[in-house]
């Protein structure tokens, strides 16, 4: 249900989910798993979820403490063919947001 609320939700619902996860002290790793991003991080359809997760990681970092390196390490563990896939992903995110 959490994944559904986050995936199809408006920005306000995503904020509610972020707040709930922060209050429950859900780590970015746990939220990454909940959103099923591990196998889908490079797929266009999951781009809004990835952006939301990156925002959550930042909120978690500001509140609890989580380094940018830890965030990148989570992404790098996701299946990918080349490390440059993530460079291209970040470039596309920068262009669209």
C-alpha cells in the first residue's frame, strides 16, 4: 500500500508518506526496498519514484543523518550494465527537473 500511495500519488500524498517514513525512522534503504526501485531504478516509468526517493534521502539526511555516499552506494547496488548508466540517469534528471 505504501508503494501504491507513493507511486500514483500527488505531491501532497508523497509528502505524507515522507513524513510517515521519517517519523517511523525508516532508512532510505528500507524505503528503496518498499518502492521496489532495486530492479527498476533505470526505468523511465519509475523516474518519479526515484526522484521522490532522492528527496526522502535528503530529508532523512537532514533529520537523522545519512551521507550522500550512502545514497549513491544504494543506487550502485541496483542492477545495471555500466556505471555510466547512472551518469546518464542523473543528467536526464537534471534536464527534466
